[in-house]
C-alpha cells in the first residue's frame, strides 16, 4: 500500500480562472492526485461597505477545494485568508 505522500507525487494544485468568460461563481473539483484547486471568478461591481459609507467596489469570488487527507481545514482557512489579503493589497507581494 502506498503511503499518503507517495500518492500525491507529481501534483500539487491548480488555479482555475473562469472570470474571463464572465462566470461570477464556480465550485471547482480537485484533479487527483492534487491536494487543492482554487477557482477565481469574474470581478463584479456591486455596492459594498467602505469605511462608514456604502460605495461601489469590484468583488471577485474565489472558491477552493482542499483534500483533507493532505491539508487540515484550519490550514486551508488560513491559506484562503492570506490569499484574500494578497488580492486586496497586492503591494504585499513586493515585500
């Protein structure tokens, strides 16, 4: 029987972008033997709370599917929070 690590050799993750087709929501399915897939949808302008008022903001939905045999749920949540921070503040990529 192969160990857990051996079964994931050669695969890590996929980033799938359907936003260019105007898709505003998606639910990607993991490509075995990979451990995660991140789906990025189109940015849509909608009302959003900005400081103490409401204004228009471009909102992009992202969804991730994680294989819990390889990635703990808490780690997956922290990873998504970090991804959100980088998308919302891209200058952080330079530091």
